[in-house]
C-alpha cells in the first residue's frame, strides 16, 4: 500500500526548491518509483517528488507516513545521497538534499583551489 504526498508535503518541497532557485523556477513533479526494500522479493511502487536543474535530477521518495528517502543524480549517471538512510522530517530531508548537491557542485567546480567554507557556530 502506497501513501501519496499530501498537499502540505508538496508545498514543503516546492518551497525548499523555490528558496534555492529564486530566479529560475523549478517545478516539482510527482512520480512513482519502484523499489525493492531489503527483505522483500518484489519491488513496490512508492510516490516520489522529482525536479531537475541543468545537470542534476533530485528525488524524494515517500516511504511511509513521515518517512522519506532522498538522493540526486548528477549528469544522469552518478548517484549521490545525504548519508542518511531515511528522514522523518520532510523539510530536513529536502534541505539536506539541496545542501548535499550544492556542496558537491562547489567542490567539483573548485578542484585544485584552496576553498574554505565558513560555517557559523552557535555561541
């Protein structure tokens, strides 16, 4: 049994995307993705939110109520994720996915340069 994205969840994802691409509107589309979960023999369809930029395709899969998995493809053949197997907070899931891709693009485009990323510390 699959559980579809709610309007609120779609709005959460679209808001994260709109924040990242303020000038160049990216549309979040809904799809179904077949996944064979560990321990299962047959693949199951899960709802997914998908959007693209020129070099990346982003995917957030709804695995269950308050359970999300995310990853992105770079140039359609390299798959990356955030290192977290599943999130229970959709906003965090979308945010971490976008940050992972931004970090990847930054390091890819700055190879050979001495780059320091400033991170604020809570004091």
